[in-house]
């Protein structure tokens, strides 16, 4: 069996701000954009969460829930530096690391000689080193696979450690809500609940054939997770599928013409972001439109060299689906990796 760690920093951005400014400790704070710019919350501390503030919530809504919330502007360069420190600590124990974000990663320590090969002791050592050297806390889950390790890392947050041993898997997953399963969002959860499936125990009462008939190919995944099975390996390199940029406007864009006028700046920013990537090529263009009632839509087209006319055509298509004022515009590229020159290639048939 594998030995997998899933490490997740506790309210990462907010924790960095509280570390660097002790006056922010013990009060509700959130890192996010200002109300007058229609900002959203990137993250918040646990004092703010007690009032119902959550990441991805609009700043206006967050302030309604917690009027005395202290807003802090994000410092991405600082967060990246802190992330580098944390990942340097991870590398003391394994090179098999799959980053999920600046503050979250899987680690495969199955063959690591550190701590006499004890995954639990490695997790304890990592948590101690991050707290001592970086001044932050991380919560870590230890389990035989990625699915269980991720759930375990959230089990005793903040500053927590949860270990799931191989002989504990059945007992652990039996009462686990299906909403905790990888790939089960709100819509899928509603569909499963309509089938009488609320826990993994409920799923295990069904036959695989029934799950496949009712849920298609996802039925197999559902069956496996309900039994605590997950064969995904820790991927050291991750292929990027897209690059994008977007802007939430302080005032709604009232019509299509105003949206068109906002497009060039977004395209320029997208070009700068794409130029910083190496080893990728463009496979398509995407335009995202969020209307003033928060309904959103996207339009995309396969295109290896999109220009302004392509993005304008996609914007026209997306906007006409509702023909309403717009609060957010985004543009992006779908990407694929450029094959390495030494990689094997498919020979022509003739």
C-alpha cells in the first residue's frame, strides 16, 4: 500500500497576514477585494468563518455577515515566497510532490527512508518544521491513497493531524457523507440523495450494476470511493490545460458595445500571462461573461492563433444569450503541451 500525505495550510493568506501583523490576530479578518470594486474573499481566518464568511464570497456579502470584518489586500509575492519555504520542507522527506495550490499538496512517502519510514512521524515532523521555521500551521492527512488523505487533512483542522491506517479504511468510510467524495458537487449530491444515497454505507448497499445504470460511468468511481479505493498516483508534473484572466467591473457594463471596449485590455493581459509559460501551445479561445444577476456563460472555439476578432465573435455569442448588463468579463486560451523533440511520434501510415 502507498503512504500518502495531504498537507493543507490553515487559512493560508490570512495566516500570513496575522503572522506579519500581530494586531490582526484574534479578530475577524479576510483577504480580498474592496466592496467598491466588487471584490471577493480569497480567504479568511477562523474568527471570520464563525460569522459565515467564506472564500469566493463577495466582499459585500461578507461585510453583511460580519460588519466588523477587517479587510486586507492580498500580497501574492509574499504568499509565493512563503509557499516556497513550505515546499522546501516537504522536499526533505520526498521528491514525489504534487502541488495543488500555493498552500496544498500531496506527497508520496511510500519509499522515503526518513523517520524510519513512518508516514505518521514524517507528518508530525513537517508540521513542527513549518510552525517553527515559517510561523504557520498546516493540517496533514495520512492515508493509503489520495482520496482518504485529503479527507483526513480536513478532519482535525486547524493545526490537525489525522491518520487512517489500512485496517481502518472500512470503518472510516462507512458513515462518510457522499458530499465528501471527490467529484460530488451540489448537483451530483442532489441526484444521489434522490436515490437514497447519503453515506458511503448507503452506496455500498447498492450493486455496482445499479450504480452504473443510475449514474453512468461515475457509478464505478462512486463504488470505488465508497469502498475507500483510489488508485491515482501522486503526479510530480501537472499539465496545464488553460490560462485566463478576468475582471469584475466596479460598474456594470450596460451593453455589448461597452463590453467590446473592455476586451482589448483583457486580451493584452492574457497575452502577457501566456508569454510567461513555456512548452505550451494554444488550442482554443474562451470568453466568460457574468451578468449582473450573477448568471454566467462561456463561449469557446478551437483556434490555434486567436486574435481580437475571434474574441469579439465569442463575446457577441455569449452576450446575446441574455443581453443584460455585465459585471465580469474573462478571456482565456485552451492549451496543450508541445511534444518534446525527443518524444516518440506517430509515423504516417503512407
